[in-house]
């Protein structure tokens, strides 16, 4: 729970404004910025959880109630909680970002006073993002100056006109020591913010100077579109720095998670079920402009596990939906080495991995310049399976005209076949490898089996963390208790009056009892209008951790009815809930009557017998009401 943030905000942002943010924030739109969602039936959506690795989607979203829950790791909440967890924002920052997105003007108050006060200091992330947004505009303006002529000429030589430069926010860091720093300080950004964000750095004398100078600049955006860093390309021969210089690690820029172009490519990646991984900023631009809109690139680091996690969620890379991951590398030694590293990562994907290498060893940007847009599209279309490329690369290192060369090539190539995650493909690749080597199948098959036994099987994704403890639905009473609670959370307007009329004592499972008590503490279902505000109120009222987790689960779990629930369904469910409790009390009372001596304890005996008759009559009425139920 994030109650501390709620409590903190209660005196800062008006409660009704927080409720308005919850109501107007489309949970599907917010989550779709990070996770590709598909229909899960009953109006719900599902995708791969962004908070733990998994092979099959267990992350569920309920657009009707603006909440989400992962059945794999137990995380859940509303749009505010999703931003807090996914982007490591504070409660304040999450509310403010969603308010900006929805066009809601937040009102701030002091303590218990209703008097509005000025907007408080933004959180660190928002301040750093704002500083980068201001830096983008500064660099873009500098690109039109006389000193930026080499930057404009570089873009023109690479085939990018002014429109392309504007589309990707290209800019120029001027030949000055602290022009950007002074500009941002005048806009109210502090010394610490500029250093922390990687925009400025202390000089040897202790003064603050610009980190980037005399370079062509590319803004690097996160998946949501916020600028979080920069890539800077050397333009002058007397610049003794590296060819490309990137923003250092900061609270908002983690190079192992960042993919350049992901903000523009994400929708096409999800739509096409395909991603093209290239090596540089100009390659991304060239691919997009040539009609390959799914291209992305790493930023100053090798393609790794965290990048894979980002792409798997966009591709919905599962056993049921296998996307395509296409790597493009130069045909030189460095490119081949990168391709072999990619093959190692191939096993982390469920989908199919390919490689596309230009016959002339040109990257996509050079290829577009030399042969046009169609050549770039053809490069991607002529992709080959990554395993084929890796095997060919290994085999080509040996002289297959000699026995020693063939045997050594077999030994080196067999582990690659053994690593194939799709076991059904291994026999085919054994035959292919034997044919390429000019050997019989049997020795190649033995080599692959030996390599497989020596290499532990690797799943496409690690085993998810166990979900929090929850009631086991192993009997009719637990099922009906669960259904009643789902109605209270999902359909409070419909079910509220009947639900509230039934006391917590009718529930048997202790976690169900705790959730029922939380509903009462939140004001009762009859007072609620539904949606994320109501569900979060119940969750916040839970004193038990298991109950809190169960609220998130029940908020997205479909009701046990085809179609929309109606008053009759609510009545049947509530009758079955009470009938289970009443029949339990009847059994207990019959046992007690058997233990009473009717001669010595005549009054107790007849009182118990009268209570039994009353309960049995009540049970008959409930049974009639519950006819045709779950």
C-alpha cells in the first residue's frame, strides 16, 4: 500500500482532486505506454508484467474499474500506483503527471485549511525531466546558428533534411563553456539539479560548465516520451573526446534500460509484433524514414537483458504470441561479434530472432544513402534466422577439407544447436549442421546431446516470484464469499445495499473477513460509485497484507457469470453466501442439542431446539432465493 503518500498528500493536494485524477486517468492508456495489452475476455486486458519476468501473461487490467493486478507477482493498484512502481515516482509526482496528462488543475492546501496555496516544489524526476526539456529547446535553437554549420552539414551528408532533424529533435551544443548552464540557471534550475541530471559538470576551478560542447545532439527519450538524456556526436578533428558521448548514469537515465527511438517505434512494434535493433541514432532515423518504423538502438552500451525486458513487454513475447526480433549489424569483425552476443540473448526471447546484414557491409544509414529507402526495407525483409548466421560464422573459421577441421567445427557448433530454446528445431539443425560439415548425422547428434547435457536448460524467462498468500478456492463457501466480495468491489452501485446488509460473521475465511471489514471501514459498498477511487479506498482500509493483495486480485477477476450482472444475480449470490453460513450453524446447533440432557437441562434443550427450527426455516428461504445460482 502507498498510504503514507496518500496521507501526505491529503493536506497538500485536495482529496477530491486526487479522486478526479484516478477517475479520469485511463488505466489502459497509461499502461499501454509500457506494456502491450491484448483482450483477456470479460472486458479485461492482459500483458506481460513489467515488474517480474514471465513466459505467459499474468498482468491483468480492468479498464472499466481503472485498476490492474498481476496474478504472477501480486502487484496491483490504479494508474497512480502503476507510475510509482514502473517509473519509480513518488506519489506526488505520479498524481501531478497524471493530472497534467488529463488536463486537471490540481489545488493545493495547507494542513486542514481549504485555502489554496502555490504549487509545491516538484519531485526530483519532474525537475530533471523539465531541465532536459529546456535543454532540448536550447540545443535545437543553436542548430540554426552560424557556429552549427558543421552539424547541419553532417546531417545533410547522412541524408537528413531539416524536417528529419526537427522530427528527432536534433540540436547543437555550441562552442562555449557554460552557455547552456547559464541558460538553465536563469530558468530556475539549481546547481545540484544540473549536475545530477548530467547536463553540467564542475570544472577544475570549481565553476559549473556544460557537459556537451561543439557536438551534434540527439535527445534520448524514455518509452513515455520524456527526454532523459542526450547522445552527442563529435564534429571537429581537434575534439579529443570519443566519437559519441552520452549522458552519464543519472536518476532518470539508465543506459541498460534505454532504447533510442522507442518512443516513436513502440506503437508499430506492438502492432506488427516485430522490432528491428540497429546500432546508432542515424540508423534509427534512416530506418524510420525508409519505412521501417520498428527500429530502435541502444545508447552507449551493448544490447542486454534489461533491453530484452522492455521489448518483450511491447511484443507481448509469450508462448502464444511469438514476435520477431531482427538485429542489424555491420558485416565486419565487430559486427559479427555483436551478432554472436545477440545469439546468447536469443534464448531470453520466446519469439524468433533474426539477423539482417547488408551484402556490402553497410549500416542502414549508409545503405539508404547509397541505394535508397527500398534497399533498407529489403535488408530487413531478407533477414535470416540468427542461429543460421551463428552456425555459419563458427563453421567458416575451420578448414572443412580436413578431418581435424570438421571435427573441431562440429565441437564448436554443437553447443549452439544445443542451446536452441525450441527443442523441436534441434533435430532439423542437427541434420543441417551435418550437411554443412559433410559428416554423418550420428556423430553430430551425439555432440549436440553431449552439449545439451552439459548445459542447463534455460527458460525464456526466469520463474516469477511467488504471489502473496491468498485464500484457496477449494470449496463452494469460499467461492461464493469471493464472488460476493468481487460484486462489492466491481459493482458497488448494483450490489452495495444487499452486500452491506450481510455481516462479516457470514464469511468463513479470515482473509475474506478482513476484506469485508475493509469495505465497511471504507464507508460501505452502498455509498460507493465504483472505479479506482473505491477500490483504492478499500485497499487502504485493509490492515492485513494478504487482504490488501486480495483486493487487487478481486478487482480484476471476472465475475462467474456470462454477460452483465443484474439484481437477480446479486440476490442469488448473497443468498448462497448466507445459506452456507446458516447451514454451518445448523450443523453446530444439532451437535450441541445431542450433547444436552433434556431432563436436567430442559430450558436449554427447548431453546436450542427452537433456534434450530428458526434456522432451518431461514435456510429453506435462502435455498429458494439461491435457486439457479453459481
